[in-house]
C-alpha cells in the first residue's frame, strides 16, 4: 500500500426527510444563492422543501445550469453573486449542478480570468462556502473537491480540484430517485461503477481493505441496478444506490492505491465534441481500455473476475475475457449503447481526440503509458 494523507471534511446528512434540516445547517446570517438545473426540482417537490426549510434565511436563486455545466452560464451566476453580495452557495441538483457551483465558489475568490484555473489546472485554495442537496446519484461531487466544466465555444471539457470546495455538508435523500428518468438512473449507475473501477482495476497495491470495499460497491451495483430499472420506488435500493455513488468517489477507496482515470479523460472529449452524456461516454470507452490494457491490468482483472463475477473456471485468459464481456453486458443491460458507431462517431473524431492529447503532451493510466497512439487503439477497439 502506498503512503497517503486523507481528509474529507464534508458532513453527510443521509435519509428521508433530511432536507428540513437545512434551517439548522445553514447559518442564519448568510445570504444564500440556490443553484439548480433544468427545473426538475419544481416537479418532484424538492424545491418546495428547500424553500420551506430556508424561509427565515435571505435566499436568491439561479437556475439553468446544464447537464455539462457551461462556463458562460456559470459566469452569469458569478456576476449575480457579486452583485447581491452572496456569501453562501447551495447546490440543489446532481453532479453537474454541484460541479458548476464549485466553479462559481472558486471564481468568486479568483483574481483574473477563471478559465485559468481550468486550463492549468492551478490549485486555488479559496472558495465561497458551499453545500449540496443531492438529487441525482452519480458523480460523488457531493463529497469531494473536484469539478468538471465545459466551454462550448472551445469544445472543451476541463476539470479542477480545490480543497476549499468540499461541501460543508451534503443532504442525501434517497426518495429523490423516485422521480428520475430511467436514463438518468442508468447513467448514474455506470458513472458510479466506473468511478470504482478507475481506482480499483489498476495493479495490485496490497491494499486489502480498499479492494474489498471497492468490490462491495461493485457487487452492490450489479445487484440493485436491474431492480432499480424495474422499480425505482424501493427505498432501500435507492438508498444503497445513492450511498454507493457517494462512496465511489469521496477518496475512501483511493487511499494508498494507484488510480487510472484514462476512461474519464477520453470520455470527456466525446462529451466536448458530441455532447454525449457522461455516463454514455464511460460505457463506450471503458471496455476498450480494459481490453487494450489487459496485460497491464492482468492480475487485477483476474481478481475482478473471481471476486466480483465469481468466474472460477477456465484459463486465466478465459476468465479475463469473460469478465470484460460481462462488464460490457452490464452496461448494455441498462439500455446504453456502447459502440461509437451507435452515435455516428467515426475516424474523424478519433483522430481529433488523439490530436488533442498529443498537443497537450498527455499520457494516461496508472502507469502513465497510455499514449495518444494507444488512445487511438482504444477508440478503434470500440468503434
């Protein structure tokens, strides 16, 4: 196991009816900006719960944050926050709203063009206080310090990390899942699954606790995903899904282990260029990554096959191939197409993605050996 330092300051407030606790969780003297997305919180009753809990607070609102939060939209909120002298941000939504709110919080304390800390990325260390009411499990943004922001005019999707952007608290009410479209549930399950895989399926770090923890999340998702797709009103299944998504990317399973993130980096380019859902891009790219990089990941792939899918018969190669096939089948069982050709994406896009990574001098993967030419091989594999 590698050396590590770990701290996660976010308070989780989990369970049915917990939104009412906003009244005590947000200091009464704060001027609050509530941020949200396309308006689903008005239909499922979450907006009314938030407003009722904050009836004695000074509250403003900013809506319309996109599924891939757009820089231009977020900068409009930055301007409004400055005008109204906001000193506390409350994200009410899924990972995109929370990511966007982290950008707003950081931009409000940044001197200069905020695009700078995305392009570098530069550690900023400052941000306005923020908290979250989670409505869509997927990204884990409710309990981490990361954010991903898109800029349509440049066709770019970039990330940053800021320790000041850990939410002060996050409220997780699993009943929010009851009103989600099946597509969002599928995307959220895939996002959560691959968050775990990016930290687990690398090479053996002799980190038994982290491995068993990761495998427990994976097996939970494999168990509950088909049930959720049939019936999303079972509270316990919703609770386990929501908790899995948070635990997948709050730093717990990453302690002392190597991590990959190639799938996310490549997938972000597909979103930037074609607007594909984040979960969809991961489902497309990941089978290609583990197929092309199977020798680097050989020991962990065998462990994954045996412990997660209970594949105990056959040669090592047969076990690995079966595990890769079952992973892809899991994604398709959720109704997600996993070939580039399913989205009319061909060689032109593949070459543009390769060019971008080449231009940035990026190498990916836990061993730093996924070069631009290997990215081409990965994408050709899933074409």
